[in-house]
């Protein structure tokens, strides 16, 4: 599949890297750079593009009728997949967790439907087995959140774009981004969990240079938290970079706490990956 001619504005690649300053870490000689993958595209931003790229490039109409994947009611992955499918003329199917939902339950689902993605709402119990309806057996399947070897491989280009540094931070959802980054660099990578799935993450073969931080989940995944919301608002006021509390907010919160608590050595140069997030 030729993805060079998307029916939308050109992708901003390579994404820029921006240094941010803070009295706390500047006093320790610590430099913090943000890889602004959130600026790649207004819809397919951050690691959504990095993970999907290889699936789109290797898709062939001669072997598959479309692309099928899984997610929740606010899945950024499915949102990006629906848009990419619409732009490239590839049929897409989303298996959605929650039989009580409809295409009108939120703007994400409504827009995915408008882009032509066929949405199937199933119970949370059935969702655990990731069923594929018989009508779509000829569709290429992408795992929930885009996790897979092609997604992991997609991080190689990201690593090649990073400036020289001592340490890399990234948020962890399914783990594809963190695993992919760690596989393609020798630098230590801190993966900050955004949900309580450490057991599932560690079930994969993790690179030795990937360290999982699970102290900043803030309870249930995506649950509203006043402290985290305030942190995200203050981060924007201070640095002019929008972050959201589900993924990047947790990651930057952990990074800030690590610096305050002396977990990061003085004079370290680190890069934090802005993986996009909820728009």
C-alpha cells in the first residue's frame, strides 16, 4: 500500500524536539527535551502513526479485504485507524468493548462511523476473547491498541530521530511503544504505566534496558484525578505544551517526581516522548 498520498495535510516528519526548562531540574543540570510526536498530524498523532505505519504499508488488497482492530469507546488507536482507512480507501472494522454503546454514544464513535468504520459493540466478557465475526475472517487483524511486531518495528525510525541523550521516558499503554524504543536503542528507557497492567506487559519479552514504573497509575485507568488534572494545566501554562491526564500527563508527572526525588542523576540529558493522546 502506497501511503505517500494521504488525502490530508502532509505529515510533519521528522517531528521536532523541544527543550523545556524548569527551575527544579535546571538547578541540577538536568536537561529535558520533548520529542513532539503530538505534532505529526492533527488526527494520526504520536505513537498512533508510528504503530500504524507498517500495518498500512504492508496491507494488500490481494490478500485481505480490510483492517480490523479492537478498542474501547474512546480508543485513539481505532480513531486513527478509521481515519487512515477512510483516507486510503481501506475498509475498517472496530470491535468495541461495551454492548450498551451505540455510534451516538460519543463524538469519537460518531466520527469513526462517519469515516466508514463498521463498529460492533460487544459485552466486556466477550471482548476478553477478542472475537472476529465470521464476515471479517479475511480482514487483517491488528491487536488492541495497535500492539504487534509491526508496531514495535515502527519505533526504529522514532529512535533514529532522537537527539543524543542519556535517558528516555515514554508512557506505557499496551507496551508497543516502550518495547519498540528500548529494542532500538542502548540507552535506558523508563516506561511509565498508565493502567494497572504490569503483569500483561511483563508477559512479553522485555528488553533489558526497559524499566517499568508503576507508581503513577493514579488508580483506575483514565479515571479523573484532580491532582493530575492540575498538573497537566500547570504544565501547559509553564511550557506551552498540551498534555492529557491519561497518558502523557502520567508520564510527565512521573518524570517530574523522579527529578525532584533525586532518582535521576545530575547533569543527565533526557528525552520524553510526547505520544499524542486524547484530542
